[in-house]
């Protein structure tokens, strides 16, 4: 009797720890075939020549895939890497390695689910099943105190009910061993040039360089609590300089670490350090859950179809000029411009800055929010479809949440802060920052 082989299709779950599909595959099959596909769809350019995925985010992805391969190799396994359409590559590999089934984590946004459907259709043609798992949320949907169709549209109600009536599952075990078939061609991990992107130049003003991969993500998680302990007395919200931000979102976006790992590490830490609760960090995780579940409940109606209309926004010369000034950090509002310079230079700004620049674009400049969301999708190193598009739609008042209290006076906020302070002084240089 031949050995059973399961192909594990990695997407936004680039880790060995708390990875249900990997653990389940090792339990259900004698051989595992780990695969990652760099899909050209995500590296195409629009009519204006802007890449769908910016080079800083793409570099972080390449580093994360490389780290996954390294970690698999420490367990005697290997990661097959290919550049191409997964709907073509996965069936070919399945035939070549006599695969019995394919595992992957289910996505919620329409582009990602469409790719899954294409793969599923292609696999059915060779009589193989694509098995879906749920592994991107803090709370498993089966543990929610309501069915998906009845999830509260208000975040505050959602938060209250899940915290009261639902439990976070423990992390799943890491496989003891991963056995693979004999792999004849593992493939090379592409360079940025292979993906049609230029190498980013790290800005000397950046205080931190995000490095992709599970190894760096786990180290950052550990570092967050060490840093928080050392600065407990100093953690005071002060605009862009708030030190409460975990900066874990890039690793969460690609699944280099899981939301459950962060939650249980926070719970362990709080048990050991009384009086230092991790409420702000858990709130970050709950917002991620909320947006994913809203996409699951409403689909594209969550943001009135704007996600698929990102490339079809009607051109307007005056609006385009204002939008370009926003992108380049040339609005004349110091805090907005400093935030956009930091975003363009590093691929990251904290959540407070994201709210500010988004509100300024939508409410002050009166620019179609879809443009801003698409620009963030290109630039953000921690881009996640549900969080990005959901948050922009929420700010623009396009969601099903009935509240409309998301506006504050940007001018007042900037005058509340020292406009000659270190943040603005750092990110408003005399030299240009290229967009």
C-alpha cells in the first residue's frame, strides 16, 4: 500500500508553530509536500505604473519565505518555491509527487478567495480535494457566541460579546518531525528583480528595520514585552511617539506568528507581571478579528464593493493633484506630511498615524477613500486585505457600523503637539522622499 502524501499550500501562514494545517497534515499522511507560490498577480502594475505590491512589502515577504524554508530544513524538510499561477502549479506538483490531498488556510477577501476557487477547480479536474482550514483569527468562528450572519456590526458590541461569551483556543502543537518525498527541484526563492521590483533603500531616519520571517517575529514578540517592562512608567500616549504600539502587525499579516501566540504570550506575561495588563495589544487582535468576520458576513457589501473598484476610480485632475500631494507628504500639514514621509520611506506608520492621514484624505481633502486604501495596499509592509480595506471603509463611513463619530479636527491635533518636536523634525527633511 502506497504512502499517503498531503501538499501543504502556504499562503499567509508562514510559520511552523501554531499552524494547524501543518500539524494535521503530519498526522494524516506519511509524507508532506510544503509549497509556496509567488503569484505574478500580486506583482503586476496598474495603468500608472504603480506596483500592486511595493518593494518594501515584497522584500519582507521574500525574507519570510526564506525563513520558512530555513526552519523547515532544520526539521529535515524542504519548501518547494515556484513563481506562477497556483491554479497551474499546484495540480502539476500534485501529479508529480502523487499527492492525495491539498491543505490550505481559507481567506476572506474576494481576490484571495477567487484564487482559492481557481485552485479548487483545477484540483477537482484531477480528482483531488482542497481542504480548507481556519487559522487567521484569534477566535475560531465555531466558538463565537453567534453565527456569522448574526455577528454585531458594531465593533464595541462585537468586542463585549466575544470577550464575555467566547474563549480563545490554545495554540496547536508544533510537529515533532516533517517527512517529505524526495524533491527533485525545490526551486529558487526569487529576488525583487525577478518580481519586477527595485531594491529598496533603507532610510537612515528609520528607528527600526522590519525583517520578515517567523524567527524575527517570535523575537519581536519577546522584545515587545521586555521593552514594555523597561518602559512601563514612560508609556504615555503622545501622538506618533506613543510607545504602546507592538509593531507586530507585519508578522501577523503574513502569519509568521499567529494571533493566538500573541494572545497567550500576553496572558502568560500578565499572570507573571501583575498590574501591567495587555489590553491595548489584545484590542489590536480584536480589531483584526472584527474586520475578517465582517468580510465573512457581508462580503463586498461590507464596503459597498469598493475593493474591486480600486482600479476603476474615475479620474479628476483637481482631485488627482490633491491626492499626489497627500501621497508625497506635501499637504502643508506637518503631522500629516511627516506621517506620509515615514510611510513612503519605511512601509510602516502606527495606527494613530493611519487614522489621521486617512481621515485627512477623506474628510479634509474630500478624496475618494478607495484611492487611499489602494495606496496603503501598495506601501504598507503589514498589508492585510481585511484590516486595510475594512479600516478605510470604517473611517469613510461606508461600513454597516451605525456610528459616525470618526472625525476629529486635524489642525487642532497638530497644534496640540509640538510641531518642532522630534518626530516632525525627523520626517520633514529638506531632501525629497521619493514616492
